[in-house]
C-alpha cells in the first residue's frame, strides 16, 4: 500500500543535487508468505543487506544501503516494496 508520503519523499530527494549517493532503505515486513525473499528481489544488486527479527519472529526489519542514481529510482523501489501486503517503509 503506497502512502501519500511517497510524494513528499520524492520532493525531498529531488532537492539533493549530488547524484549518485548512498541511500539506506529500511522496511519492516511480516515474516511469512516469502515476503523477505520478495523484498530481497526488489533491492539493488549493489546493496548491502542486513536483517533483524522481532523476538517472536513475526516481523523482519530489512535494511539495504546502496549507491543510487536518482530520486525516481529510490521512490520506485520503495513503491514496489510497500505494495507487498503488510510491508512498511521507514
């Protein structure tokens, strides 16, 4: 589910005049239905991934730091990830 903050995020990113830049994606997804694998497939191939699980293993926090080339690229990845049921962007 995409929220109205996507437009705000794009506006803030477009203010940056220095591209490419290192960007940190952070998502929380339910640990079921292959959601973690779905997010991994959407992350940039040059990204460094890390994971944290909640104590009851119901959710996974996924962080990816990657070199990005444009604001549109960042928003596109974020939009595709939050379309996964239960996924949230931080």
